[in-house]
C-alpha cells in the first residue's frame, strides 16, 4: 500500500496499492486477490475501509466479485491501468523533473544521457 501521501484517504491508498500489484504482475488477470479480511488485518485498518477501496476498483472495472468466492482481477485490467496512468504520467512526473533540471541547468543531452543510464541500469547491474 502506498503510504507516502497521507493526504490521500486510506481507501484510495488501498485501491492504488492493489493497482500497483496488478501492474507489477504480482496478481495476474483472472487471479484472485487477497481477501478483504486479510488486507484489513495486514494493514490494521477497518474492513469497511478495505471494502471501500475494493469497490473503487470494481467501479473502474479493474476487479470483479464472484459471490461467495472473492475478488478477481478483470481481463484487460493491465491495459486499462496502463492507459489510465499514462494519461497523468507527464504532469505527475516529467513536468516537475524538468522544471528542476532547468534550475540545475542540465541540457537536453545531459537529461537524455541520464535517462538512458537509469532506464538501462537493470539490464547492466554494477558488480
């Protein structure tokens, strides 16, 4: 669960945390989510708060309920989440980073080199 921004309601953080797990492949489309009871115990929060977060995901078509069985990740959820996040990525991350880069007088070439280094770091780990 993303606990960094405490200005966001807990139920919204629960929903975003589950979305993160889906995007990272921890829970795949068609697979069952951890139960609301387990989430409630794990994060030590009221089950009604967990349910509110899950209901956000149901309303968005990210998960669906199987009555008496549990919650499952919907087919197409990953594509839907990627599309949703790409819409806000530029404003959320790039604009602020470039504003700071300009203050630090980085050139476009410097930024391109840094981005390539960071982006490719996983492919060429330092030993």
